[in-house]
C-alpha cells in the first residue's frame, strides 16, 4: 500500500505526519457499503427486464467516520481502481444468499468516469416487483459492497476533513 501525503496551508510535524499515515490503516481489507443515487437508468430495448445502473458515479465523495481517530473524512472512490471480477449477482439487500438474488449483472464498464453495469432481473414475482419500483422511480439508489486494498490521504487544512481517495478496491456485491 502506498500512502501519499499532501499538506495544505499548514506545516506538519514529524509526529502528525506519522499519525496521518497510521490513522487510516484500519481501512485496508475492511468491507464497506455505500449507497449511491441513480442518476441514469436506461432500459435495454431488447430485454425489458434489463436496466443499466451507475454503480460508482464520477461525483461520489461520501463522508465517513474513522472510529479509531474519532474524526470524519471524505472518501472518494477512484473508479479506475475498481475491481469487478466478483460481480455476477444483483441482490435485493446486502445479504448475499439465494433468496436475496434478484438479477444477473453483466457488461460492467467505465463510461465518462462512471462505473456502469447492466442488470437483468429475474422473472419471479419478487424480482419483477423490484424492477417495477426502479422503473417507476420509487427506488432510486443502488448500494455497493467493497473491500479497500489501497488509498491515498490528502490532509485537510485546519478545521477541514481529510480526503481519502480509494485507489484500489474490490466490489463484491451490488444491491
């Protein structure tokens, strides 16, 4: 893991530099989830059960809390660092079991700085009910589960949050 430190507007002591490097260590290999508002849902004309979702948008900064340091920080997912090999199934919640599976994920790609994927919903009643809720605009978010493998930290100025850019992460589920 490489941690890049950039100082803005105030000097760092050697001790504060070491603390900055250490305070986010708990991020590595920990599972996270994040809900994202869907800015674009497109229906596949060939298959009325298929929708295209934005899994990670290009404006995805979220505020997180570091339980170790007691501080809030901004987390930004660098879409180019996403590993998606494990994405196969779309779940109705974060329980990755057969009863929660409602769709198949395919054609995961980066387009205009966003991570997109096509979801083909199952034909069973539960899957179709959730598909209709997305089409009607009742459901507007998807959530990803991911494991952080690498990141950089940009220390915020006094009274500003640090920016943690996740540069390497495995997305292991979408719901």
